[in-house]
C-alpha cells in the first residue's frame, strides 16, 4: 500500500541536549587544563609514581632539599635565558658563561686572594659585561642572536681553558664564601632563597611594570612595538645585561658549591636551562615565557631526573629525558598558542 510504513523502522532519538552540552563542557575543560596546566599535571603524576615506587627515599625531606639545592644553577640559568627569550632572542652563551664565571670567582679567591665580598661583586659584574657584549653584537653589529651568543660562548670556553690550562683550579676557599652554598634557613639551602628572589624580581618586572609589557611586545612584533615608541634597542641590551648578571650570580654559587674550578664545567647546563625556559612557557602564562612557569619547569625536570636516578637508571637517561622534554615543550607551546587563537 502506498501509505504503509515499515513498522520496524523508527527514527533514531537524538542525544539529549544536556548530555551534548556536558560532553562539550568536559572536552573544553580537559583541553583547557592540558593547554594551560599540563606541565603541572605531568609533574604531579611523576611525583605520585616515584613516591609509590620509591616510598623510602623519594618522599623524604633530604631528597626534597637535594632536589632544590642541586638545581640552583639550572634554575638561575633558565631565568637568565627566559629574560632574553622574552625579547625574541636567544642566549647560547649562558652555560659557557657560568663555567667561566665560576673560574673567575675561584681565581680571584685563590690566585688574587681578594676578599670574598669583592669577588662576588666582580664576578657578577663580569657576567653583566658579557651580557652587554652579547647585546652589542645583536643590536649594533646586527648579528643573529643564535650565532652571536654561540660565538661568544665558544670564546668564553676557550678563555676558561686557557686560564686553567685544562686542569682543575684548587685552593682554600674562605668559609664565609662556602657558606653561600652550605648555609640553610628553615632547613632549605640558602641558594634556594636566592633563586626565589631572582624569580620574584623577574615576575614583578615582566608582569607588573611597563618594561615587562614592552619586552613582550618586542618579542611578539618588534616593528610594531617600535612604531608605538618602545625603545627596542635599549631594552634588548638591558635584557642581555640582566641575563649576564644572573649568570654571574650562578657562577658565584657554583664556585661556592664545588670549591674547585675547571673549564669543562658549564656546557652540561645548556640543555636543561633551555628546556626550563621553553617548557615554562607552557604553564602559568601559556604561550610566553614567564618566571613561575620557568621555576615549575625546572622543578619538574629535576623531579624526573632524580626519580630516574634513584630507580637505578644509567647516566644516559638524563640527556634523553631532557631532550624529549625539549621536544614536548615546543609542541605544547605551539598547542597552547593555537588554542588561544581559536
């Protein structure tokens, strides 16, 4: 019959609107958490896993203090790199700089026998001078920052090798200088508080004063920033000098911790410092480098390396872990940036 219908065919009931809405909200929330706080989630998951696998050692106070104390140099170098990256540049000399600065500090203490407070001032100032040279090469000589700072870093490495003659520089270090690393306050190492002070200063400068907005503007679109009256050259020079000053401080603390100097120390800090700065751009303030994101990234890397070492993994797992983290950090940064444009 022309008007007959198949009694077995029934229209499919559409999904209730409230279920569809809840599904979209859950997906949006998940994407928001992953794109804005994925690093924090990853760090928390690592802590839980290592705590379950290593209940006797990983959760102890001594392990926490070791993680904080042993990663002071990386944290400072990551913050130094962060300041330069904010302007759209890179500083590959930071690791070689900290190597030379700890040689300078030890040389001034042992060979020149200068008072340790003067040694601290000279070493930090020398770091600032190196930063100024980097900035001048980039801004006045118009050399790409990647090439300029790599060249400067190689020269610094050569100077350190020449001064130490490829051997260790050993001498008696004043106890007060050694205490810069060994002293504790509320059970935490003194360098941890120094890192916190630098991070707070960087956070205030980048997030709460006009100079920070100008640095970010330069890094985002320099020509547009200059058209609005931003003194890009002066600010980029200032960023490189600030980075150098932080590297100088890192060199002082490294000398206080090692109490011996050699030219081979330094390059191994380059990858973790870069990873810390770039991975930090995926959290707290996703899409741009920021102080607290950098600190979180350094801690996540430190937790991962410490956990792998305590599990008995070989020495080569550390660079593999850091290299993978660098690739992931760049991917997450791109994902976060695309999410904000949607």
